[in-house]
C-alpha cells in the first residue's frame, strides 16, 4: 500500500511503532522496520547521548531498513541534553525523528539542517497546525484513547482525525486505539495516511520487555485503563493496579493542592522495574484502551502482514461491494 506516509519515510507499509519508554529499544525498532513498518527507538530511555549512539548502532546492525528515534519534550526537572541526542541521531545516520510532548520548534533548525524528516505527535488540531507551521513533515494525531499522554482536550479519534483532515496540509497518521486492519482502514477513511501503534507493539514476541507486561496487556479489557495526573495537567493513561488506585485516592484527597511530589513514588523511575523485572504493581505505566482488542502475542512480521492482508480484504471484499 502506497500512501503519503510510506513515500515520505520510504517504508513498505503505513504502520509506525511509536516511541515507548523502556520498550522502544533497538530489538523492537528493527523488528518493526524489518517487517516493512517504521520502528522507533525511544531516545530518552537511553541515559546519555553516548548510550543512544550505541543503541542506534545496534539497530543499524539489525536492519538495513529506515527506522527513527523518538525525542520527547516533557516537563522534567532537569532538561536532558537534547543537542547531544540530536548529534547522536545525525551521526548514527538516522533520517527520521518522532518528536512528542512540547513543541520541537527550538530544535527544528538542527534537525532540518541535517536533512531529517520530523513527525510530531500531538493531541489536538491546534498543535498539529503549529507543527505544520514550524516545518514538521508529518504529524501523528494521538486521540483520547491513546496509551500515555492524551493531553487535556479529551477528543477521541472519531472526531479528531476528520478534524485534522479538514485543517492539515501535511500528511498525518492516526495514533491511539489502533490495533488491527479495521483500525487501519478506518484511519484511512478518516483522512489519515497510516497509523501509529504503541500498546499493540508491546504485546509482540520481539518487544524486549518482561513476559508479565505482555500477559497483562492480553488479560486487560478496554475498561481497565485509568487517567492519572489530571489535576497536574500532565494526564497519563495507564493500566489500573493498586499503585494507580493509590494515586487516584491521593488526587481525590488533595484536590487542586496536589503536587508531583505527593505521587512521585508511584510514577517516577518505575519503568525499569515494570518493563525489565516484570513487577507489574511497582507503579503506573502507560497503556491504551486498545488493550481490549489485543488477544495474542505475534511477531511484528506476523502482526504487520496480517494487518495489511486483512486491510486489503476489508477494502476489496467488504467496502467495494457496499459501494457497488
Ligand atoms: C508503555 C508506553 C510508553 C510510552 N512512552 C512514550 C514516550 O516515551 N514518548 C512518546 O512520545 N510516547 C510514548 N508513548 C505513546 C506511544 O508512542 C503512542 O503514541 C501511544 O501508545 C498510542 O496509543 P496506543 O497505545 O493506543 O496505540 C508510550 C506508550 C506506552 C504504551
């Protein structure tokens, strides 16, 4: 399938694996890219630019297909060495960067001078338009369903995607709640040029996370996520567990007076324990409502091949017949 996104990134299928903290390592990015999608290494999971350079070198050894690096600009106490990370990306020969969080404006000149294609992930039409105006090549439109940070507008993809299509000139992919061929065809129908998946790619054979994480996603239903940090305007969709219940109780107890420090134990530094050690109740971890649609743990190649084959079937057998 050829779309503006497959052309832009020189990939076979319009399927992207979004950056994911302590999930998006070289093994997963390479597996997605080898399957014809676009794999993405999560920049900030690597503690230093040198570590990122090593991860990029590892990915280069595992695939000769294009892959990208995610740079997330989130409110953090001490700002990471973004220029250093960008240098590692450029020197590693990576041609695609997925930015997320705050606007990448300050770093656009450095990225563009190096000939890098930038896809910015955002949760509203106004942020997507801003990304377009500062020279991003594409956007990833993340609906309210998404795992991770859905923003504060709460607009689900059935509305957000057609709205993005009404306003944008640059191509966009649908992100949040995407799992299978039905998601892809629906996203295309709403004007997207492909789809970005997070949670679905965690439950794959190659995702380098503890088996408990994959099993938790398969076991979860669409009712099992919660929104935490809403009063801090840093909303995150996570899989429910006892630590999440505690955060929500704290939020209710302290109301508007809550500070990050009040919940820090359940959210800061918990990813290695969850993703690497499989301690599922160590804290809050991002997960999308789409967990309700995930029932198996295929390889990335099986997943992507099945999506593309079934998408063809939906378009040719079902939709084409309806049209005639
Ligand atoms: C465990 C996990 C960690 C994530 N970490 C990041 C991150 O570090 N940076 C980022 O831009 N997005 C992050 N995301 C968001 C994903 O890239 C993607 O936008 C989102 O998962 C899409 O929604 P879905 O889970 O419904 O597919 C994360 C998502 C998950 C599930």
